[in-house]
């Protein structure tokens, strides 16, 4: 077993990726000036949110997310043991390092935290309802931002209205507004999230103290069975499939492509027209759903690639016609939840303990829906709008020759775009030749080449000296970083008997052939009766859960989205194995024991 991970200063640049640092902000990379600090810290690669090398603009959005998390932990809520998260990008990959609060400050921070968190817990439903209003208003604000090509002549109304400004200034201002909205979005995100985790952790800690030996999975099951909006996109697919079966228009879905299917639906008359109208109503907002984690500009969005939901609907139709129940096993999950709660309640010896248990469980259930719901509203819906607006701006640059295609906009850093906009604005205003058409295309081409080299590099799961014991609760719960997982990484992942260890994410045992995929574009390869093995899964993969026997991921903790979704779909799962996609090959027979957190390679 290796003794430790490489220090940040020991990481070498992959061949062909020289100069990769120029793709990112100067403050976000490891640097000689901070070597002593950086080499003294423990950093883990965040494969849960950013499994691939970051595009320059995507990295800027990542930085806003980390900023929101850190700000709320440190300055707003004063979470007693934990300040924010420091981050670095190395060879394109995001590494995180939790910043602990000074031990001497914890009593003071606890006093502030109880007052501030208590206000939210006492008024949770009202504040959460207001949060939903805020997030929808923010989406509307972003949707209203326009990025149009600059006109040859301003409309007469621009002059006669007395506004005193024009299209060039507007496009500059709208980009800055979009950035401000993105920053606001991530502050909204963490307004509630860590409080949701804190309530669950409080319940978790009580259970560990009251019931020595209770498994993490048993505790997680006690808050399962809650209806959340994150599952709504999949429920809409199922509703549309049932509607097609009930109205007798399923033959239209045998055509294959979306255009042909819609033509066949219209040919059926009012039933087909009603189905199309119902699809359109579901699409906004529920199909603003990324095929990935929501953090990559390159992942497809359902509403922009409607062949994806159409394919899922077609699969559900076939299942219904074959007599398969496509509903989530909500009743079984709820019954199991209640059984576990009753079993552990009976073990408590006093009314005081039973009251404390019920109160902490009740609060965890009240706040838990936000832990999942925010993922749809922030990472999927809001990010979908951001990606679309950026592509719209990219189209303006592409039309003027600054970029070869609209999506090349993501090859620019967030702070480079105002400079490019000024160049465009000046060229339009003068008019005079812009430098952009000769300046940006070679830079973009070089960055694409570098990114290809970075994506071929295998990042170390961690850097620096690991702590003797991992105690930071969010790191354990979301990312699955524990003392055991670190030892697993250092050991290469596999035991002598061919068993991988991970988190007990969702109970149950399954045995079957593995299907290893590395991204959403490979979902179509998954066959009935296989076990899905992936770096991570996304909520938008839920429609294939009816096909598979179990899920195994490289990354993620007990409260990662992959773990929660698998529990709610009754699918055995082991997350945070570290090396599953490296050690397991498609076709290998494996056994997944979600209750034990083990994956055994059988052949």
C-alpha cells in the first residue's frame, strides 16, 4: 500500500498539455507562492460534480459555487466545526480541501449557529416557499436577458425614447447581469442546503449515540419515501407514456425519430394533438434537465434534445404494454422506513429519549426535500438557462468571426468575455476592424487541444497528506470521503478476494453482468438485467433504473444524489468505491451488496 498521495507541487503536466494554467483564473491553480500551505493540506478530487477536465468558462461557474458554499458556512451561518472549502485546479481537474474552524472558535460559532439555524428551522416551510419564489424570479430574470447581434442602425425608438444608451452597452451589461445572477443563484443554493445537511447530521449523531452499531444505511432509510420535485421529470415521462397507452396512440412511437413520431401523432387527430400539447406543458420547466450533473456546458439538456425524453417515453410504453409496473416502489420504501423507525423507537428506554428521537427525525424529514429539490431548481433548471444564454452570446461572436461556433464561448474564461465584448462593441461603433477574429480562434483551438490532453490524464483521487481520521461531516456525507475510503484509494481499491468497498448507499443484493459507462452518451448501451457501473450517476438517468439490477459508482457519499435516488427507486447501490470503472469491465459478473457496501468481482 502506498504511504500517501503526491503533494500538489509534485504533480507533473501531462504531455501535450503544457500551458494548461492559462485556461483558468490565476488564483485557482497551485502556485509557488502558496507552496507551503498547499503542500500541507489534504485535497480530494471532486468527481461527484466535475469528473472531467473543466472548460474555462465552466470553471468560472464552479468557482461561484464554491464561493457560495464557503460564504454561508463561514460568514452567514458560522457552522461550528467547518469553515468553507478551498479549491484548486490541477491539470484541469477540481480539487477541494475543507477549511476547519479554529477549535477555540467553536463555542462562539455554535452560539451564533444555533440562533441563525434555529430561525430557519422554526420557519422552514414559509422560508422555503419564499425560496421557491426567489428561484423562479431569478430564472425569469435570466430568461429575459437577450444577446442579439448588433444592428446596422439602431431602431428609431432607441433614439426617440430618450434612453441615451444602445445595443452595444446592452449586450455588455447583460453578460455582467448573467454573471451576477449566477452568483446570486449559488448564494440561494447554500441558503438552505447545509442547514438541511445539519438537521440530518443532528439526527444521525443522535442515532449513533443511542443505537451503537446502527448502520448508516438504516439511518438514511428513516428519512426515505419523501416526494420531491427532483423526481418530477421522470414522473412526467411515465405520465406521458401512460397517456399514450390509454389513448391508443402508441403506434406513433414506433416511427423512431421525433419529427416522424410527432407527424404520426398529429395524424391520429385530437388524441395525438392532446398528447403533444401535454408534452409541451411538461417540458417547461421539468425537461430543463441535464443528462449529467448539471455542471457541464457540454452535457445535453432534455428540452433542447427532445429525442432523449421521447426515447425514454418509448421505453416506458413498451414496459407498460408488457405488463411491467413502472411506478417507483414508494409504498414498499415507506413501509420499510416505518418498520425501521418503530424498531429503533422500541429500543429507547425513556419518554425523553423517544421524544428527542421523534423531534430530530421529524425535523430531518421536514428539511430533507430541499436537499434533493434544490438540485432540480439550481443545477438543472437554472444552469440550463445559463448554458442557453451563453450559447446565444456565443452565436453573436461566431457571426462576427470571433469564434468558429457558438459553443466555443465556453473556451473563454469568464473575465475574458468583457474584453472580447468591448472589442466587438468598438468595432461596431467605429466602425473599424476588430482584433477578435484573428485573436480568439487560435487561442480556442489551442485550448481544445490542451483539454484533449488533460482528459486523457488520470487524476489522483487525492493530493497531500490525509488526516488520521476524517471528521468533517459534509465531506463524509456528500463526497464519501472517509478514513476507510482514503485507505481504499491508497491500496488501489481491490482486496485480495476481488472485493471493492464503498458506501452502503442503498440496501439489497444483486448479481449480474456489469455495464461500465463513463457518461450520459452511453446510456443507450445499458441492457435489461445489467448492473450499472459508472464514475457517478445523474438524476436524469432514473428512467433506466427499471432496466438495471444495481448501481456502482466511483464517487459519492450517503447523501450524494446518486445514493438518494437509488434508495428512492429501491435499487441496490454502492457509491464511492474509487476504482470500480477501472477494475470492472463490461460483461464481468459482479455481486453488489448495498447493505454491506461491497462489490465482488465474480469472474
